[in-house]
C-alpha cells in the first residue's frame, strides 16, 4: 500500500476512534485532538502524496515542512491582520477576502522558497499546494473550534460535520489555488511578472466566487422561484419562509457553482502542468 494511502487510512481510523471516545466519555480534553486530526488529515496526506510524485531534488522534506508550517502560519496570520484592518461588510467583501488570502499565501510561498537554487513550474505547483494546504489546515482548525460552541452548549456533532465538509472540499480550495500560483510563479523564475499578477487576480476571483457562492445561490433562487410575498417581506427587512422546492433549487445552484469553480481551477492547473511538461521536453534540445 502506498505511503500516502496508509497515512490517510491510518489517520482517518485514529480520528474516528478519537471522536467515538470523546462522545462516549464526554472528555473535553480530547477535543483538541479531534480538531487537529480532522483539520490536518487531508492536507498532510497531500504533502505525503506530493513528496512521492515526480519532483526535483530541490523539493526536500525540510522545504516541504517549511512550506506547510511556516507558509501556512504566516498566511493565516497575515490574512487575519489584513482582514481585521480592511474588511467591512460590503458588496466587495468577498473580493477583498480573495485578494488578501491569495496575496498572503503568494507572499508566504515566495518567502519560504527565496533560496531555491532551481525553479521548475512542477516544483512550484507542489510547493504552492503545500503552502495552500498548510493555510487550509490552520484555518480549518479555527473553523472547527468555533463550530464547537452553539447556543445549546458544546456540540461535538457540529464540530465533526464542519471537519468532514472542509476535509472533502480541501483539495479544490486553498491548495489548488496556490498550486496554480506556484506553478506560474516558478515559471517566471520566482519574480512578480505580469503573468503572475494576472494569475493572482484570477485565483483571487475564483476564491471570491467560492466564498460568495451561498449568497449567489440565494439570489439566483429568489430570481428564479421567488414569490411576490417573499419580496415584500424582504423589502421591509424581514426574512421570509422558503418553500421545499426553493431549498432544492438553492442546494443545486450552490453545489453546482462550487463544482464549476473547481473544474475551472483544475483545468487551469492542468494547463500549467502541461506547459511545464512541454518546457521540460524542449529544454534538452
């Protein structure tokens, strides 16, 4: 069995066992273990998988560790500071979040790879994804911890649901977006070229659309299925009840939008890797 699969299955078994024991004993001392296992399992599995793939000697275990931990922590800290200073409720809020978080991850990637002797786009993809997954792991820990507290008290089920959802979506979120940026950055020799800036704006847009998909889905659902009495309640500042059909439409639009955003990013990453492969084939000639 491959190492990454052993890490995934072993970590999953330990996480499930920890959740079960925590629920059985109501021992709050185990909650941090649940949070850490659930938040780091998928990101760490990717790093193990990436290390076993076709990579250059530049991508060492030490560099991957620094990209994951240092890059991830610097990204989370930088995003937290900038968002607390700059973000206010507005129509541009999600766009600013995308620009800030993708910007700090790009800066963290440039910092941890500043001494790299060789820069290939494929290595940039691996290291960019590692920084992105590090960011996602630390961010998910915060979301999981906050979900534990509800109006009825501590909710282990809410924590577990949050970690499962974020774990499923992790491969097509932060890791994927920063992988694209890493590949483009390394193709430009680690410099902020025009293509890097355009790619940064592009992944920031994907990030913003991802974060705002809930609001977009609500708006689309109301436009397609809204009743006059619902618009009247909204006009006077009240939240209307929704029909069962509207719940189905909202779910379809929301998940459909997330799937489309993910497919766009995956095709973009595939094009970056294909360009890198073509460049590698040409270089010996």
